[in-house]
């Protein structure tokens, strides 16, 4: 399938999503990979992860980049050789990237009931306003997880805890945005958390 969705939150930020319907062979046919990337994808035991990896390279291609333009630092954070900021996500049959002049983070997750079992592992402050009896409880939990994961990707510092160092301000699903914070090592930073839903998935991204 071609590109699924493109968003431009501001003049210097672009988000692209891919719905992975192609086979590994079809995705592999038109992308050129560096030797380390080729070795990495061939070492993956799950085909869905292989297809996710290749779909990200298609999104890079859609954004004017190649595999050679992407590299990772010692903390596993992706970077682009031209100095722009990038964040990457993959969940089941969807993948996404955000490219910006500003530090950014993105995450995609499938909305699943199992998230209720781990809520206390990634939430603390948020428990003050969450209501497990509400019909949108799982959807809200997924938004919170996605925003916190996006913050983690943006910050990319060892020791950062979802539960202890990030928080998401109360929100309504219909608002599609909220404020979020990182409070880590005596530094407090505020970010705009935006989110949207599609086909049983949630995507969130954070910007300064």
C-alpha cells in the first residue's frame, strides 16, 4: 500500500504513516540498504518486524531520505545526517516517522484491553483523573502511553522513567491534544502532546 497519511503540524514538521500490506519481498524490492541495515533486517526472527523495518525505509524515501541518511547514537536515538530531528515508531501493521527542525517524538500503539494490567507501571499523576469505569478508559490509557513513549524517544536519556519522570495533563479524547512534562534530574520541560486515532490504533507525537 502507498503512504497512508501525511500530517504537517507546523511549517517545519512532517508526519508520515505507512499501512503495511505488502509482503517482505515487495517492500524489499525497491529500497537500498547499507550493509549493517541489511544484516539487521535479515537477523530479525519476526517477519512483521522485518516488514516494519523496511516500511520505515519507504517512509524515509517519501521524505526525501535514504537508509544512508539515518544513523543511531549510543542511546539508540535516530538522527538524520542533515541535522533535522527524526523519531520513528512501528506497531503491528502501521509504521510512522516525524521529521522536524525541532526535537520530536512519535509513537503508535494498538488500542488493547491488556494495557489496563500495566497502568500502574507507567502512570502515577494520571491516576488522579483517570476513571476505569468510563467507556474511553482504554483509549485514554493508550494516549497516555503514546505521549510518554514519545517523550522518552525525544529525550533519550538513560534512567528516564515513564512513571516517575513524565506526566500528562488531563484531557478529553475529542481535544486531540494536551500538555505533557518531563521532570528529570532537576530539569522540567513542557511539551505539546498531540494525538489521533485510526483503525483501532492511537498515534501521538510531542513537540516543544
